[in-house]
C-alpha cells in the first residue's frame, strides 16, 4: 500500500470540511490505529453566536440531550455557498419566525455557512431535533444549492438516511429542521477503536450501501461520502448497529438522464479517479464505499501519501494493496468486495445493487426478524383518506423511537434488496413465509394499494411505519402532541388554515384548495373548527 511513513515525518492533508472549516488529517502508523487523525485548528474553533435571536430558551433541552451534542457537531452544516431567491423557494419555504415554533437550545455545530443548534418544538418539549440555520446573505449567490438540498431531503425516505422535518425562512436565515442523530460519528468511533471486526464492518457497509442504492435509484449522487457523514444511532437497551447517512449539501439530483457532473469536490481520501479528472457520475459514491470498507477493516486508508498530490496520484493509478500484516485475518470475500468497488473504470465498478448481493455482505447477518403482529397490522390496514394519510405520516415523526422499533426492524427484514422500498415480490415472500396459506398476486396488489399513498406500486419506509402503528400508540397523549403540533395558531382547535400552514412548513406542495378537498372527503365542513375529540375520531377512524 505504498511506502511506510517515518513516525517523525507525519504527512498532513488539508481539506475543507463539510462544516466549512479547515481540518488537518494526519496519517499515523502506530498501534493499528486509524490512519486519519483529526487535529483541531485553533483558527476555526467553534464560537457561540452573540446574535440575540439564538439565545438559549430552555435549559431542559441541553440537559435532556447532552449525550448527543458532541456527535451532532458535524452533522448538518454543509458547504452551502448558496441568484436571488427563486419563485420556487418563496413558494416552498414558509416565511415565519422559527422561535414561535421551536425553543432554540445549545449550539452543536458551526461553519462558514451556518450553525446547527439543538431545539425542541414548543408543542412537545421532549422531542429534540437539530436545526441548521443558514444566513441568507451568505447564500444569495447560489440559492439553487439550497433548493437542491431541500429537494433531495424531501425526496429520500430510507431507514439509514437522516429524516427531514421542516424548513423556514425569516429576514436573516433559512432554517432546516431535521432528525437529531445522537450517536458517534463513524470517524470518531474509528479513532477510538482503531478498526472494526469483519462482522460489524460488513453490517455497517451493508447499511451504507443500502442508503446509496436508495439514492442512486432516485438518480441522486451524494458526492461527499465519508466516515464523518455517517452517524451511529443510539437505541436504548440495544446493541444493534444502526447508522444514518447525513449531510446532503454537496449532493446532486441528476434527473432521468443521469447527466455527467464536472465539479471537482469531495474529500481527498475518498474521491474517485474520475472525479479528479472532472467527468463523473453517481458511481463516484461506490468508490467511496470501497475506501470506507478498507478503512473499517484495516484502520488505514487504501491510498496513502506524503501530501495531497501523492494521494491523488495513487488514486489515479488505483495503487493500493492488502498488506499481509494487516489483512492476513481478513476474508478473501471482503478483499474481493473492496477490489470490485475500487475499480478505476466506473463501467466496471460494482453497482450498489450487486454489492448488496455480494457474498461478503450476504454472509453477514444483522439478526433482523419479521414480527407477525406488524405483518397482521399491515394486512388489516384499511386505505385511509388523504388527510388521514398525512396525519399518520406526521404522527410517525412525533413518536418515540421505541414505539416504532418493531416496525422498523420488520421493514428491514422484508426489504431483502435493501432498496428502502418493499416490492410486491418482497411482500409476498414475507407474508407467505409467516402466513396461513398461499397469497395470490391479486391479494398482494390489494394490500399494497391500501398502503401505497404515493401510488408508486411499492411501499416506502414512511408508509410502512404509518400503517403498522400499534393501536396502543394512538393514545390520547400521542394524539394530543400531534394536535398541538397542528394547532399552529394556538387557537385550541384546528381549521383548514392550520393544515395548510403545517404542510407548508414541511415543504409539501399542498395548498388550501387541496386541503378543502381533503376535509370534504371526510365529510367535514371546510369552515369548521375541529376540537381535540373530533380530531381523535379522524385519526382513529382507520382500521389497523
């Protein structure tokens, strides 16, 4: 794998991190530790904003979520160096003071183009989120990058991709509200343990590749895949590995023509040869997966050098190997998996789909089982009206992780191709293995029609969670939290304006006329005021 560096001559590669600040990456060759060690740059230490807008409002937020603060630091502030706001931005992003909706907490990340803060909805102080705030004056030159990021965040829906909730704009900022990931960065974990066991590495790579397959199926290139952009999720009382892919600030929606990209960007160790040449497509992400797999198993990068030029030259030549000292205990299947991803020619590089079927990943079991109760709820679910669909999707976002744990596990077990979607074939296979008797294709089609809100012929992740909610979770407590979330004007009741504003905050293309139609579909007068009791009837009047 190239020359061994002298301990007294440690090379450094300077790159701009996704937080917008410069970091030194130091290669080390001792104790089997990761060969990329972060060093703090004194010139770019995080500083608290003195803007009165961002004053802490509730100490409870900090105390309640301390465990996730350090790991969240690098999560959401991308390198957004974002012409004046387009009509689509004005239409899709609600103009509103976010402090009316959220209590802003501690600063947990900062960069050249914004900050990330811990926050919680005023309607639910126990629900913590991350809020990325981007100064409008800093991005007015490239507002299309913000549009691109928002479009991607609203499009993706996968167990291993961070969840988007809402977006706001005020006089000074754009605010993106997202899921709070409360575990360590993959990078941080690597620096503490050196490397992973082959079993754990294969589970992590399987989840990363599953997320990448979901993106690529939608013609989205992430373009900045690296351990810093992969976060472990903490699950109470569980040792299961569950990661989330974050930071879509450099991602690109390619469209149906899968167009070529020419902008040279990314992080030195993870860029592919074609990115360095300036002509590439989404397959650059697959190269990065190969690099990450190599690092997880060995604690060292596959392409090493004294400086950035050396590293890039080795990447161009695909100059890497598996040194006997580090790789003698690693399976041939793992080496073959990495070699097929680190192919210099994109046309010959293994796809995400093929990678997920590779023997190395197939041999790694993440011990996910199908829950019969969840399948029963899926089978018995009655197709809800359009407003009920939206309410169930919002309810899922409000629910506690433990309330959804069984449904999430079952989704992963059914989704055998790891696409983030359940196909008719996958559903038939799951039901046939656990059901009484054979189900016809028509039976499967009818089940999917009842669950498939967006009519794409498959069941996506959020649809599955919303239609398999345990009836016990339709409690007054959970429904009241949702009711308060929807009561955007603090009136004590809901009306059509409440729903319009809620959907607008979520970036949904649902206008007042559409909301009127949704209410009429439920035989509700569009001018009526809906109290909490009537609201509960609307949500519960669905057969689970």
